[in-house]
C-alpha cells in the first residue's frame, strides 16, 4: 500500500483509498495550499492552470464531507466545456468510489437518458456546463436545496464563452448558506467581479509569492508586423468577441482605413475624427452610448472626453506615443465599477517605446501570442454551442426534438457536398454574428450580468505619420450595419 503524505493521510480512510487509486502520494502545490482552507469551509479564489492538480484540490474536500446516506446533490461544479466536465467528473468519481459517491457529468450535445438515470440513482455531485444544468433545473430534474459546496472551475473561460446569464440564473436555485470556490487560470477584474456575486469574504490563494492582485483593467499586448496589423486586429476581435470597443489610431488616415476594413468584413464599425462634421461625430457617439454600435474607431484627439460606462474593450491599433496617451486610452474602459480589457498591437520600433511607457506608468502589461486559426475555430465552436443552448432551452423536450432532430438528415446532406458545406458554414457565421449573449459582470452589483483573408491592400503609413493626404482605403464609409442584438 502506497504511503501518503501527511496532508493526504489526514483524510478519511475511504478518501485515502480513492487517492491511491489515482496514483497520488504527494500533493501538488495547489493541493497543499487549497486543501486546508477548503476543509475549514472557507470561500476561495484560486489561480490555477489546467494540469496543476486543481481537481484534486476541490474534489478531495467535496468527497470528504459528503453524506452518501442522503440521495441528493450536495456539491455542484460548473465547467466551461463538455470535455472538462467529463474529465473532472471522472476524477471525482474515482476519489469517491470507496465512499459510495455518485458523480454525474451534465452537458449538452448528448441525450438526456444517461443523465436522468444518474439523477434517479442519487447524484451526490453534479459536474457540468451551465447551459445543460439550467436546462435540468427548468425541467424539474435537479434540485440544489442540499448543495453545500459550489465550485466555479476555469471561471475566466465560463465568462468568455458567454455563460454569465446562465450562472446568475443557477445561483437563484442554490442555498445562500454554502461554501463557494472559484478556480481560474487568470484573475482579471471581470473574474474578481464574478467572485463578488458568488463568494463571501473569499481567501485569495496564490501559487507564487509575487502574484499581483487583479487590476480593474486587464492589460495585454501582441507583437505584429506593420503589414499584417489589420488582419491581426481582425483575429483579435474574433478571438476576444468584445461587446463594445474603441479602436485608437494615431492618424486620421488610419482611422478611415481601419473603419473601412472592419465594415468590409461585416463588423458594425463607425469613426470619429477631425474630418467629420460635428453632427456625424455626435451621431457616432450616440450610437456607441446606446449600444447600437459595436466598434468606434478614433484618434486620441477626437476621443477626448468620451465617457461610455459599458465599454468592455479598448484596442490600440497604433501604439500610443506617450505614457500619458496610454493612460488616457485605457481609461475609456473599466468605468462605473465594470471590468475592462486594454489590448495594444505593437510592431517594429514601437516595442522599445511601449516598454518605456509600462515603466513610467507602473502598469504590468502582459504579452500574448496571436491566436492561431485553430485557436479561433475552437473558441467559435464553443461559443456556437453556448448560443444554441440559450436558444433552445425554453422549448419542451418533445417540441425540441420535433424542431431540431428533423433537420439532422438535411445537415447530413449538406456536409456531403462542397456547396452544402459552404451553405452550412455561412449559416454558422451569420448565427454567431447576430446572436451575442450578455457577458458583462458589474463589480458589486449582484443583479448585473463579463472570413477568408482579403488580398493585400495598400495602407496609409502608420505610427505617427504626418501625411495629411487622402486615405488610400477609399475614404472609409461610416458603418451602416444594423444594430447588433444585445
């Protein structure tokens, strides 16, 4: 029999047997830090990456406090993806094998029969995606009156995939007196805001002594070539999927070019610059403030005094030319107690100046790699699944089968031909563009909710170009796309 470390040996004997079944003898760093306070019943915010042993960190205390004589759900783990839910459920099931715990994974894309059978057998632990969990709650298949532990696993992904409305709805079914723990690879302010809604006086668990507390605004930058800047801007927008954003440029030429580029790609964008009439500028600002415009492209001078409380992102297409300009730009987001994201595209000689402004402003700005096409498609696939769940949840199961299953033969026929595949892809693209669930989390407010490539085109000179010449983009028409659905 494998000797266990002291922290594992302090667990009930049946839990120790489950730990041995998983081949563990020594706790990982996250388990060392999380097990004691979680066993005491503390609410926790834990920064931990996939593969760090975090499932054991919350799974062991969950199993240790289960009363398996009660055939009711006593712990709920919310996960952002089906794959993670399955993985977590399997590990918790192994940990609880000798206790007699029943753990049921719950997610969409599969039939209901196996999940319903798991509930009927007495699901002590439910691990699942918020959409399908809420589906079962609405149908009366699940009851959370006995839940004593809630875990939000990979909370940053839960928010970025659009699960906030479902999570807020699920909370209404949970007892107010419970232990709640949040695990996340990153802790931007939108995740901290989420903790204020679900957690009570949480302990922040850091795996490194120099871990910084989250800021109100999440800052990061990507390195790009000047030639690929507009294409990479589009990639970032597709990956981030911002609710609303101001895109800053250093010149009026760049403002016209970027606005034209985004509108040609079907994005709802408009511009404000010194070349526009006051009426046109005020119209763009009005649309941005009332939520009918998604992207506003502007120079620093034109954006002076902008105050939009719901702005989620600020993107610097052109690197700011001074530390003061960076502060001015990023100050447009993260307002009225809401979290914000500031992204800068940095190229060439701008890199040295960008590092200088970080030092002057004493702001930690993290470098991120540009998302690959595989990364973007994987994220779009997850978002599509979330949006579909939102749409069909209100339908009774029988009606859902009648309205959805009847199209399966048509889908099979579409994917059998190149033209059919393109038709199906076009439907997906349109659906993702038109259906954007609310993801914003408001700090301290418990009722508030976080294309193929075109041929290369000539661009105006960027980074401080003093050219006052005409735009080579064709002038950039003001965005005429219809208001996005919110």
